[in-house]
C-alpha cells in the first residue's frame, strides 16, 4: 500500500499523475485514495481555476473562519477553538474549527475505477488533495483492490 | 466492468434495478457505482418524491443558479461562468458553475455491500443517478469487488 | 460480512474499537462500513466533544428542524413531512424531513485502509455512527476487501 507524501500551502493540489504512476501493471479494479488526517481530504472535480475559486468562496461563506456573532455572548468562535476550555491541547493550539467543519463537504477517501491500468476519470475529472489547514506534513494512503472479472 | 448508459432531463433517476441486474451469480462483496462526469453524481436515499423536492429546494437555496449580488461589482455569477475570461472554452460554453458546486453535496461514487447477489440496501435506500446539468449522454461505471470470507 | 447492531439516543457514537475487533488476522486491504438506513450515516472525524457540538450547530443552522417561513403560505415544513399529502405512510409517521436532508453532509459508507490488521486512521481520526433520528434499532454492515499486493 503506497503512501503519497505532501506538504503544500495550496488548498487544491492535483495529484492525478502521482496516483497514476502507482497503478500496478495489467490492473483492473479500484483505487482508494485515503487521507488519515482530519483536516485534509480527497476530492474529484475539474481542474479549472475559476471553479476552484468558487469552491473556496462557497466554503468561506457557509463555513467562515470567524462566525457571525451568535447567542447572548455574541460568540464568533467555533467551540473547538475555545482552547482555554480544553484540557487536551496546549494553549497555543492552532485555530481550525472551521477546517474541521469544511471537511463535511469533502470525503476522507475517493474510489476510482481502473481498467487496463488507467484511471477511468472521464474527460474532466481530476483527483485533488484538499488542504484545509496551513501547510503541514501529510500522507495519503493508496489501496488497490482487484475487480471481479 | 459494466457501464450503464443514461440520458435524462430528470434530476433524480432510480437506477437500483439496473445495478441489480449486473451483479454476478453467487456474489458477495461490494458494488462501486462511479460517475466519470463532474456534474452528475451517485446518491443513496429514499425514493419519496416530496423528499427529493426537499433536496432540490435545499440546493436551490444554498447553491442558487444566480447568486445574491456580492462585492463592489455586485457579481451574481459563479467565476466558472465568467466565460469571457476563460481561454479554455468557446464563448457559448454552458453556464453550470452552480452544478459544479452542487456536486459537493453528493459523491462521485457509492459503495454498496452485496450478499448472495443481493444489494444490502435496507428497507428504504435506493441508488440514484443525479443529473445536475441539462440532459447529456452519461455513463456510470460499475465495479464489483469480492469480499473477504 | 459482520453486522454491528446499535441503538442509541446520541448523535455521534465512536465505533472504532468495535470495527477493529472484526478485522481478520494478517489482513491488508480496506474496510467498508455501510449504513443501510436513510437517516443514519457513517463519518470519520476527531473525537473531540466541542468539535462535535460545532457539527451539530452547523446542521441546526443549515438544516433546521423547522424551516424559516417561506412562500405565500409561509411554509415551515419539509415537504417530506406533509404527511397528510402522502398515501404511503400512516398519519402518525415521524417528522424527519430535516434528518433526510442532513444526511447530505455525511456518507452512507466509509472506506478505511488496513495494514497488518490495523485501521490506518492516523492520529486523530475515529469512525462514528451518526444517528440523525430518535433512537432506533440500527445495523451497520462491515465488508473487508483484500488489497492488491
């Protein structure tokens, strides 16, 4: 089970070619690309920059970094970011409650069919690594499973 | 790996029976139903018309065809639809920025367990092809993988 | 294909250890954890209580139990809950249109890679059963598929 190592400050990184290089010879079945991290995901979409900006704007609107003031205390934080209430993290824990919620719009893993060792992505689909946090060391785990003939 | 060909102007098409007919004999494992298109998806839910209307209304609200005016220029377009800025498409490229964003709510593929050649969908779940664009020629790729005994 | 039986009034139940116990010996490949129900799902995230509250608040806001009044009739119901219009259910059918829509944010199943019979969940990821309805008898179907060496 190969591992793709990544470290990037870009939100979307097209990893299609990196995955293709790992496909076994004469292979037919599925590739599963899995993120073992909670704030980076795998996503299939068109590699068109303006569309990717649309996705970013959509998330910025629905899941902003700072929420609209709410409740009696005009809270603007995600509860996950109320660090002083959490005993499980140091006081300088990074603020990423929004990154966790944004992951609801993507998947932990994606499955893609393979025929004759080629990903059947169609004309426009590409595989993206989605980084929802600042740059970190990340790994994606690739698993190939044989299809039934 | 069988391929289901579809062409419909309906948003939701129940494809459960079509998938069932493709299951190999005496099979146990998983079916993966994959869309190689960026603006049509696979979805599992109840085949109840009013619920499907709820899904449509929810998407119309959260991801409208025309956005609320935003920014200094009162922009109402998805950036993907600012065709005059894109060198990669003809000027009559279809307007479907919203279809791309709506795909965030569905999946490129769904996996469903199979025992004794029957999909284990439970009492209410059905498999839907979701068309987010106007009618087009579409294909879904079905992959069966054997389960471990 | 083992089945996990659950019945809980909690929205999020960490089932990681229950899944781990079912992994075959010396196994490498994928686990698929599948919900055959329309209003309970499988989800991978950090088991941090304040984050889980954030998820709940996010859903309460985007998909409230009672909608803002809309249209000429100031409708506050999901159409799925207009029971008197549906011939397929008794008049005391439970009100859960919002639960159906909330399922758009989760998945019917999750796939997780396994090496040496261990789930490769990374440091923070855990597997959750997500109950979007009041307490019911539920089943999750676990399928293991071998990876290609």
